[in-house]
C-alpha cells in the first residue's frame, strides 16, 4: 500500500511545481498478517505431529507391544519428527531470506548437473513415482546461480510433485534452452490446483483449502521460498494446472551463455 501526499509549491503567487511524497505503508500490515498466519500455521502444523509423537511414545512406554506394532509406531514417530524438522527449517529459511541474511554465492554452471542429482535423490525416496528427465543430455544449460538455492528450488518442486500425486505416477522434469532463458519445468499428474488458487500459490503460508491438501499436510512455505530464490536470480516462476489432472511448474532463469 502506498500513501500519496501532494503539495503545490507556490513562489511569488505562481505555482512552480508540486511535491509528491510516496510513503510505503505496507510493512506494518504485512507483518501483522504474517504474524497471525504464523500463529495459526504453527498451532495447527506443530500440534498435530507433536500430539502424535506424544501419544505413541506414551503407549509404547506404558504397554508391552509386540515387535510389529512397536515398529509401526516407531515409524510414525520417525515420520512425524521429520515433518517437524522440515517445518522448522522452512520457517528459518523464510526468516533468513526476509531479513536479507541469506547469502547467495553465484557461479556459472550447468543446471543439468543439479537436475540429475535432485532426480536421483528424490527417486530414492519414492517407489510409487517415476521421475523422468526430459532434456537433451548432450547440451549444457548454463545459469549463473547459487548452487544450493537451485537444489532447494528444484527440491521443493519435486517434493510437491511427489506429495500431491498420492497415487503415484510419472513426474517429468524438463530442461530447455531458449535464446535468453533456461527453462526448468516440473510436471506431475496428481491432484492439481483449482484455478481460483493459482494467484495465491506463491504467497507465504498459502495452502489450497481442500481435503487433498489437508490430508497431505505442509506449511505453505515451499513455493514462497521458490519464488524468493527465483526473484534473487532475476527469473520467473509460474504454474499451469487442471484440477484433478496435475500441475506444471515452469521456472525461467537467465541463460548465462548469453552474458
Ligand atoms: P506446502 O506443500 O507445504 O503446503 P507449498 O508452498 O509448497 O506448501 O505449496 C502451497 C500449496 O500449493 C500447497 O498447499 C498445495 O495446495 C499447492 N501445491 C503445490 N504444489 C502442488 C502440486 N504439484 N500439485 C498440486 N498442488 C500443489
């Protein structure tokens, strides 16, 4: 929100100009909005895994459970702890970015290397999905970027593609060289996104409010982190989706060959 204040300057009875003062009044309201979203996300997202960890450990301490049940409960405790760790690390990430404390070490490299590495890493976490690379592997896709940020960017997109395709299936990761840009895309065939949600998707804490998303769980921070990374690299990120038929996320980064 911008507040505009205008005053006409008059010299010896003649108007000689106008002073315009633009005051950005966004930060306060934005901080307030963030705070209330933070409170509601934290109360929901932290409470659920914590109460499940508490409940299962209590059961295990009080009762003599057989090895099968113990193992199942341990797995739940393990999964929920992972969720908590992810949540805390997302929060810290956003905070670091917002406060300008995040440093980016940019170098020119072939984005294909990070793409291959991330595909391998994420493929190892799922048997239900097939991660497929769609790129000319003889080609280089040069970007001037912070390598870790690129890992995080693609990592978040792949994480979502897996998460929001609960029935498994293909995930296609594309790399294309355009004249001025390198295009990185992630396509899945999962639950998809309602058109009414796409304008808000990259906002902090935004989650599509439907039963699919609620069941799947998350912080609503992953895509806002992606957006911030892309912005830092003078790129763009957009989404195309058909509800019930998956989503396509497209990132454009400046082509470093053209520099
Ligand atoms: P999170 O997944 O932790 O909720 P994100 O910021 O990564 O947060 O995503 C925001 C929301 O966008 C998600 O809650 C989900 O509703 C929707 N979304 C993101 N990626 C996908 C996808 N590949 N398919 C369907 N919905 C998605």
